[in-house]
C-alpha cells in the first residue's frame, strides 16, 4: 500500500498535551466501517486547551477536501477531541454529499512516535449520521525524523510526496472576477429578512412559483442545498452574483422549502437572496442559514 495512505491527523507530543502548541501537523488515515481507507491530515493551534485549525481528507486525491476544525485537549486524560465545522475548499464533484467528522482520540507513544487512535462519526450538514470508523494518527515531525535517518535514495518518490503533504499550504491569492446581476433600487424595507432557523410564509392561489437565487452581498463561497418537501431540488450549489432560476410546482395546500447551508464562505453567515414570483406577487427575501441550522420558506394556498 502507498505510504501516503498511511498519513492522517495532527497532534502534539504526549508529554506536551498541557502545553500551548502552534501549527502542529499529524498525518495518517481514516478507516471507514466497511473497509474504505482515506488519507487524512490536520494542522492545529492550541490555546489553553482550545483547539483550532483545519483538516484535509483524501490528501492529493480526486476528492481532496479542506475543512475548518474546532476541538479541545485534555492533558490529564491524554485525549484530543475535535469536529469539522466548515468546508474551505473541495475537489469533490457537485452532487457528492459532504460528511463532517467528529472524533475523540487517545494519545500514546510507540518507539518514539506520537500516536493518536480512536473512533469517529461523520455527520451531514443536516445532522444525520453518514459515516463511522477509526483513525490512526502519527506525528508528522516524528515521521520526518525517522525518514531523515534512513537511506532516502531508495525511496525518493515517497519522500517527495510526504514532504508535499506535510509542507505548509500556500495562501492562494483570490483572482476570481465577480459579476453581479442585481436589480437596482430595491429598498431594504422591501427585502424580508429570514433569520437562521426562522420561517417565512407566503400565501397564494397559484400552481407554480418562480424563484431566482443569488448572493447579493460579497460572493465569498457560500454553498446551499434546497429541499422541497424533503426532496432535493438544488444540491451543493455555490452562490454567485448571477441568478439561479428555479421553477417549483405548488400542488399541495402547503409546500415547504428548506434552505441548508453547506458552507458559509469566508464571511459567515450564509445569506441567499431570493426573488420569489407567485402569480402577480413578487417578493425579495434574504434567507440566512448556518451549518446545522437551516431556514424555511412555506407556501400556503388561500
């Protein structure tokens, strides 16, 4: 098996679990129940036991995904807990549901190498369980120390790949040209504000509704999924300054749209501007959501 698949998470030396650490990297693998194995790494910063940083799943693979993480360290129990909170970037194709990991790991030492081991559970953005398995993690520093003591000429390619995995990731300069397609002159008073976890009701006597959705604020990478009566009608869609047109049937006395935040971009919250046209009635709505807390739009027939 390629040694890159054995790389995973991030941790601090066992003897230093009570100390503050900065930008520590651990690498290894996550083993899903059922046998699938993925490379994984985390880079974290610890301040008074509060852990922040990011994880990378499927390192250098076709579905490589970088996700922010939060957690805690208990030095007395030699325990590290963390959960993935928000996707920063992903190479996964549109339509692939993302699974956010929550893990509780025990630290130990074997032959001079710091090891983290423990179970994890994955959850969708709606809170449904989507994966279970185990992690095996090793300190990137310890791995590199051992590699440097071996004859690297015999395994040059593996060494180069490992260096790439453990190297700090460069800050990418944003070069995206943002194009907006907005209607001028809409007073704020005419834009309904639907807060996180809130519901907006629209009464009507029509059989269809036209919805245009876009990011009317900073285009910062917000991604949403919309369900109509629990059926997906728009999945993992990245909001831009250009309208996304949707037409929905209003066959039942009540039709419910659930707007879910998949990511919050670089400027939380996730806010989607909607222009909703039902018959002759036109409404502008800002739907605010956050990870795990959707909002709703309910259509009720008169």
